[in-house]
């Protein structure tokens, strides 16, 4: 997986749920491919067990922004308040801008 880059990344202390989106549209939960319905069921169950559950979301940098937002919306709608976006901090590259950097 080709993760986006960031220099100010912090690793979560505990990550009971890992959601991965691949560039070809597949959805994984803790390494196993799941359907959206299975994701919802698993997240709801995890929140019921631990209201402070953390979800780590990893998406290939070529995954559409909309898919990542969809995952965020799903987990937040099920009560998740702690989530992290996984990135690769080793090669941060600022987006190009015609107007320069602020």
C-alpha cells in the first residue's frame, strides 16, 4: 500500500480496529476483507464493548477522498470519537499550488 506522507504524524497508543481501503476499492477490517454491512456491525459491536474504541484508517494515496470520508462518516455515526488516519511520515510532499505557500 502506498500511504500518503506527513512529517507530524503520531502513532496511536492502542488500535483495536484497523480499517483499510485499497486503491481498487476493497475494504478490510483488521486485515480481513469485509462488506460495508460487516464493517458497520463490527464497529457497532466494538463501540458497545468500549465506548473509547479507536479506529485506525489506512487508505492508499490513490483511494478517492470520498471513500475515506465515507469510512469516517460510518465510524462516527456508530459512536466512534477516536480515530486516526495512517500515513507514511517519511516522504512528506506539500501539494502544489499556483499561488504559492501561505
